[in-house]
């Protein structure tokens, strides 16, 4: 009797957001390459880079921080 063993390593998982991004990209650009999709998924996992982070002094000086 043959027993099916699971594959080694963690299973590949794509978030629902990533799957919809892939579908949208392929629908809009049918000739996109697999490498483009992989790079877009990596960028999606990193998330947006926030440049509007207040400095510590601005937070401390704000009226909401005062006691």
C-alpha cells in the first residue's frame, strides 16, 4: 500500500489581496511575465512605505499628549 506523504517545506500561500492583484494585472496586461507578477507580489508583501510619520518631538508637543 502506498502512503502519500506531504511535501517538505511550508505551503505557498497567496493572500486574497495578492490573488486579486494578480487577476487584475493579467486582465489589464495579458502579456505580463511571471517574473513581473512575482516582483509585484513581493512589493505587495512589503506594504506601502509611509513618509508621513511624525517626529517624536511633534508627538510630545501635541495637545493630545499633554496631561
